[in-house]
């Protein structure tokens, strides 16, 4: 047969071979191909058993999610699994690499499953806001039991073939070539009488669960706090419960109902958007694939503080040695001590061996001299956020570093081009904006200067993957993408206090929306003195209402946040839980009186709109100015750098969910009330009037 699936024969065994690079996704064409090959094999009397195998590096790695929501005609995964299970000739799934999602469901439809020792199986659908919709929630519990099936489905993470064998998902492990091993297994089945065990009829583990139905309530109660706002875990539990309470065929119908609910939900659409956006972000239109890369074998870090130390850990974790530079031995010792303490915590938790910790710490060479950077391939400057200080550092680097070295700044707001101008090689300068804590946060804003060379940009994008970051390319402006939008969010949250809201009300609205912390709890965590210094350096805006009054008042009372046990909230000794403070309420009310603002009751809906919509509007301006390549890049920045909920897809995707016309009209309404700062972006205005989306640009 032509297409991605073909049938061949070795002695009395039919071989259905799938070849659909890169991961043999279970597309409409693949499903039809397998179905047709089964029918063809049934007409060949010489074939006594069938194996399903895949070419390339893996078995079927899930469905083709580009087809989700399109309601394409053809054989569904559940139908294919059913066809394989009812086949009058024994069917064997030959698993190598990964059998994920629909791939595992096809395998569970087969009478037998064999796998290589290094294979993995998983149901990752929950990570896309979905549930297994091809019989997985009905067959897996029958194969492995209710609790192991729930663990597998709810985690979305893979388990090794050896574990799958112990739990009953796999029948036999194969050493060496999987196709040869599967053929040998199939021949044993034929020799033994062609038994065809069907998971749909295996009810012993289902019957055992009927006396423990509280297991489902237990799993719902134990959903981790970070996942409780997601709908998919609850749907998965309902589907597995259907396997216990309903006959197999009715359970399948319930699974499909729940899958369709999930597929049509805003949450799943958002999670699928993020899945594709993370892959799209690495595509830079003007960077040819053949762009030469600069080898990064050794890295210099300037600054051993919290940020510099975290950045150093990123590189040594990836096997790249680091020279860590500081201006005094005291700061250097403190930095190395903090890094060692962080690694020691991982050792204590069993996440790392002592030998690994010792090796990683040894890869960081402390130094007090710029001369130690003369052979590094990349320098990342992580010093105080002051233009004068940074330019002095880059002048020194220009003198010391080899000419092909990349000179990077970790600035979060400053002009990369001005920094680059302090060197004789602006083409080698780029921004690498890590997010704190740098060794944990996934986001890396890669800031392309006006003269940054294509090799430097391409190397930086590749380097992000090497150190396990999501690199997003952005342009030069104050605050780049993330912090530029954050300013809008913070500004309005401060104004809301002066007009009648409380810190705890605003924070609750934001955390209910899905962010991990509200603006005031976050400010206390970061330290109110940081924003205070920035505001004082910038000065009060001439034509705008000043948004720092309450925060300034708190700082001047030495209420700096968690570090002083008082900020917008108060904190108990040794605790981090924000406690509303009547003294702060008095300060806010006093500021309102001084500004002649009559306080009023502010609804949660207004709080949400006034915090989120200005970010969306700023994101539209960022797209207009081509600071970001795509609206989805902005979403990835906000999800991975600021904790915007994945199930809302990022601020720009969320705007499309609300409707750009609705956002635009609300901005116009706020402009009438609060002035020109609410002026809608021309791009947003145009898209709203044309009925288009950011994602269509």
C-alpha cells in the first residue's frame, strides 16, 4: 500500500509498518492506513498474526494535534483500537522509543504489547487540557488497576517499559531489534493456539475497585494546588470512574463525551496554543538555517549575587565551565556559598548526589580579575541595574575578551544599544535577560540590539536550549516585552488602591484569575525598595498621574516587604503568609484624601479588567513596534516569566478569548474616565474593527 502505512509479511506474520516522520503521529492518514492494512491481512490466509511497528526512532507519539477541533472524517483512534482488539488474528504492538497518548491507546487495543527495555509509555493528554479519548481511560485501568492508571493519566508523565511491565501494561520486554523481537513473540502466540486476550473483557481489577469508590474523591482532593484550577484532571477522574461503574461500551461513550467537552473548552484551546507557541518561538524569519554558530565552551559571569550565581548554575548544569567574577573576595565567597547551599538542598532532597554537587561547584572558578575572562566564549554581565556601571563593565570586557566572544548583559530594562556603543564591537553585544531565580525560571528574553550579528543571535537562541531555557527573541525598548507590560499592570493596581480597593482584594482577584501571586504580595516578596529606587531614578512623569505614592510612603516608613516583616502586608517571624494590616489601610486612605480621590466600592470585574487589559494594549503596541515577532511570543514570555496561567494561554490569547472588540470597547470606556493613558493601540483598534485576531498577523 502507498502512504505512511504498509503491510509486509515474514513467514506467517503480517507486519504493519508505520512511517510518518518525525514521530509517527496518529494522523487521519495513519489511522486509515493501519485500518486498511488490518483488513488486507485478514484476507491473506497465510498471515496468522499481526504486529504493528514503526520506522524511525519511536513508536506512535500521540495524535496529530493539528487535527484537533477540525472534526475530520475517518477512522477515530477508539475505532482503530476496537478493530485491533476484535481482530480474529492475534495483534501485537511492537513498542520502541515512546508510545504516548493515542499511540498507547492503539497498543492497548492490541491483544499483546512488547517493548524494548528503554521504551517509555505515557498519557500526556492532560498537559493539553484533554484526556485520553481513544479508549485509554477504559482499557488502562483494566490492564494495570485503578490507582496506577489514575497516576499515569493525571501526571501526564512517562513511565519506563520495565515499570509498565510490572504494572501490566506491557507483556514482554525485548532486547535488540523490536520488530524481530515482536515477530518472535507473535510466532510463540501462534504456536500456542493464537489466544487473543482482550482488555475490554478483563474486569477483575475493575471489580476489585467497586468496593473502594472513595478512591475517586481521594484523587480529586489530592490534586496539587497548582492544578486545581485546571478542568482536565477532574474530567480524567470522571472518565476512569466510568470504567468502574459502567459496562465497557458505555464507558467508552462517557469517555468520548468528556473528551469532546475538553476539546471544546477554552482551557484546552489555550493549552494547545501554548504547545504550538513554544515550538514557534524558536523560528526567527531572518535567520537562515546555515547561520554559523559560535562555539560556547566556557562562560564568564560578572556579579556573584543572587542573579549571577543562578546564571552560573544554569551553565554548569549544562556542562559548561564558568569563571565567576566579583569586585571583592567577600562578595565572591558569599556567592559561592549561596550556590553551594542551593546544590546542598538538592542533595538533601535526594535530587542530586554529593558527587554531582562537588563536580558542579568545582566547575565554577572564582576570580577578582577581568584578566580571567580573556579566553571565555561568552560573558554575561549581572551587575547593578545602572547604565553608568554597566558601560564601565563593557568597556573593560572590550579590552580583555577575545574578539569573537559574545558580550551579553542581563539588564531587565536598559538600552542594549547604548551599552553596545561603549564597545568597539557592538555586533557581538546582546541582551540575555534571565528571570529570578535564574537556575529555576524557564524564560530567557534574548534582546537583539540594532547591530547584534546574526551569528550572535542564532548562537544565543541555540544556547537557550542548551541550558534548558525557552529563549524568546525581542527588540530593544525600555523593559523589553515582559517588564514593559508589567509596568502597566502595576500602575493600575496602585491606582485601584487609591480609588477604593484593598491590597488583599486586588491580590485575590489576580490569584483567582490564575496568577501565582497578586501584585502586592509579589511586591513584598521582591522588596519595595527596588521599585522605589527605579521610580526615584526616573523621576515623576510630567503628564501622567503618579502611581508610586502609596508604595513610596511604605518604603519611607521602612516597610520594605518580607525582608522587614512589613510592606503592603505584615508577616509573622519566620513566615511568608501575607497578613492584611490596618496600618496600611490607614496609609492608603490618607493618600486618597491628599489626592482628593473619593473612595468607592470597586468590583472584582473592574479590578481584573484594569489590571489585565492595559497589558494587552501594551502587548499590541509591542507588536506594532515589532519588539516581539509574534503575539504568541508575548504569551510565552508571560507564562514562563511571570506565571500567567497556562490554561488562559497568555495575555494575548486571553484577549482573543474575551474578544478583541470587547477589550477595545472597554479601553475606550476607561479612556473617557481616566484619560489618555488608556488610548487603545492603533493595531488593537484596527483588529477589533476588522473582526480579526492577533494570531492572524
